[in-house]
C-alpha cells in the first residue's frame, strides 16, 4: 500500500498503541476486580497486584481467543468496513489512542470507568465521521446507555441481599462462630459454583469450550461440592482458633473465613476479565494487522500469540504501576469495607456477570462491581456512602462514550492527515 513507507511501520504503530491501551486497561479496569479485596484488608495492594497480574495474564494469553471481532460489539456496518479498509485502519489507530487516553485521565483521578464503553465510544466516533452516520449501529449504542442503569442496579440489588443475609444469619447472632460453622459450607458451595460458571461462560469461551447449559451447570455443581468440602476444613480451623469466650475474637475469625471466600471470587473475576477484555486492545490491533498484511479488514481476524502476550503484558504493567488509584476508590472511598462486605460485593458481581452473560444483557463489569459496592453500603444506610465520590463516578460513566467519540474523531483526522490520505 502507498499509505506507508513500509508495512512494518504501520504494524509497529498499531502494536505500540495497543500496548498503551492494554496498559490503561490494567490501570483502570483490572483494579476493579481487586479493589474490594484491598479495601477490606483481605489483600495488600502488592498482593492484589501479584495475584491479579498472574490471573489476568494467564486469562489473556491462554484464553484470550485465537479469533477476535475487529469491530468491537458489532458497532459498525460490516459492508462499509470492507469497502473502506484504509479508513478503518486510521479509525482503529484513533480508537486505541483515544480510549487509552480517556482511561489514563480517568485513572489519574481514581475514577473507575468501562474500558469496553471507552473503545466502543471511540469506534462510534470515527465510524460516524469516517464511514458515515448510517455506518454506526445506533441500537447497540442505546443498549450501552441502558447498561448504565442495568449494570449497577443488578449488582447493587444482589449485594444488598447477600450482605443482609450474612448480617442476619451470622454477624448479628450471639454465636457467629457456630453460625458460620453451619452456614459456611453453603457459602463455599455457592462461591465455587459461581466461579465455575464465570469461568465456563466468560473465562473459557474464547477457547471454544462451548458447553451447553446443563453440562456447564453440572460441572459447576461438582466444583461447588468440592468447595463445600474445602469450606468445612477452613471453617473448622477458624473455629479452633476462636475457642475462647471473647466475642470480638469470634468476629475476627469469622471475617477471616470471608477473606478466603472474597479472594477466590475476585480471582475468578480477574481471570475472566483477562480472557475477555484483552480484546479491547487486541481487537483493533488485529484489524490493523489485517489491513497492513492483506490490505483488507475482515469482520473477524486471526489473533497471533504475540498479540495476546502484548495485551496481557500491558494489562499487568498497568495494574502494577497505576492500579492502586482505582483500587483505593472502589475499595476505600465509596464505603467502608470489611471482608464480609467485600465478599458480598464480589459474589454479587460474579453472579451478575453470569446472569447477564447467559441472558445476553449488555453490562459493564466495572459498573457491576461499583454497583455491588454501593449495594453493600446502602445495606448500612445512605450515610455509609460518600455521595461526592459516587456522584463523580456516575458523571464519568455518562461522559465515557461521548468523550471517547470526540477524542477519536480528532485522532482520526490526525492519522488521516499524517498518512496523506
């Protein structure tokens, strides 16, 4: 193609911007999965970075998929994409740069925003001006707007109910150790069951392990049984350590049980996130690679192993360098979290992800997690929430898509002018 002095430059530029986007994803989105664990004291920031870093990279590299949608979420008309591949090339570069920049700015202020909405907003922006207004699937944009309500609402309602159940059946009782001994295995069963479903429905779907619903549920039930047995041993150990009459000591050991539950749930969410959201950086990169090597952009493109490694590496570095900013917001600034509250939020988020995935409801993992934390806070009354922080987060959600679109339009014309088109 005459657009480049050489194809290598075009691919190198795309890879650099994909790495930038992956770094921004790690700094903002990944922190959500571990924010409640850090805020509740279940993990230190260093521990969260190490645990999430490994799981995110493994999820991205091993289960990130060998084929990806070049146009995320089917946001653009495939026929127009095929007719104007050079415009799509400029657009994908602009989408990576604009979405990454938006995420970096949001992370700087500790605001948890949706990376999927960022990249989708960017694609809508360049698609509308580069390919035409009719090229954009505006119905899908409407679904995304609706998810601003459905995602946090679903997560919030579930976390509210789960924490109230824990409080009424365990924490508010005179014998919390006895109660957790009786009910704890059921909590472990449900956690392992949900972890199984999250992994099968989200974390492993890119490996084409497309089990039908009965098989997936059966495997997850079996995993839940294993979890219940593990729970028996964990709870017995906690009960032995809390053998004295001190009630406060009993509470401390009960909370330690919830530490184990919370960390396991957060790990499942982190693995599923790595396997799915790495596509937000390598999807556009696959489109760039397709154009540079063949001169065309297909609806679906092959993903090279080096792309998955690049995306996974960028996510881990972003989490390690700037992830603490969003972790502090989600885990500490919205409401005060304990391991039992953090567990309720994480379990509600994982359950919501499973339900939404099976029902085909477009939701944001970020919005679900934040909504779940809000639900736990509301269970203790509106005064338990920092409404100023909540307000800032809500404003950032609404602004994500239009701001990403505007930035993308600017960068689209920049790249178009840069290559002399």
